[in-house]
């Protein structure tokens, strides 16, 4: 609960950050599919890597949700940014605001058709 509060869009009480049913659904998806480790692997590898990412020309879309940090000038150093969106809610757990996430994904991929 504490991370959902801290990484979404700051509420005073952790239990007000995310609807309890939505939180339990999210946690159960990781638990039942045994994917918690693989979902955290990127963070582990990033923290233990001594190499910078190599530049890529693959079209990349970035959605920055409130309370998350992404700085375009750094992202453009190694990515071909063709789509950049910023939102005032959602935080680190963007899927908790599915209408924003889905619409942004559709907009990004529509341009690549």
C-alpha cells in the first residue's frame, strides 16, 4: 500500500491511493503468474550494470505519468523518441489509470502503421 501511495499521485493515507479491489487484482496477477521477479529484473539489472545503453533507432514512445520522472533530453540520447506524452495522474503504476494508458498506446501505435 505504501508504494502505491508514494508512487501514484500522493494521497494522505496509503489506503486512499488505490481502490482495494484494484490493488488486490494487481498483486494477485503477479502472485498467481509468478512474475514479480521478472517485473523487477529491469531495476536490478540497471542498478548493477556498469554500461550505458547503446543508441537505438527503433521508434520509441514515452508516457510520463504524474510523480514519475523522465527527462526527454536524456531519453533522446539513446532512443529514437517519436511519441512523448505527459499526464497529471497515474504515477508509477500507469495501468491503474487504464483509460489514459490505453489511449496513449493506441495513439503511439497508430502513427507507426
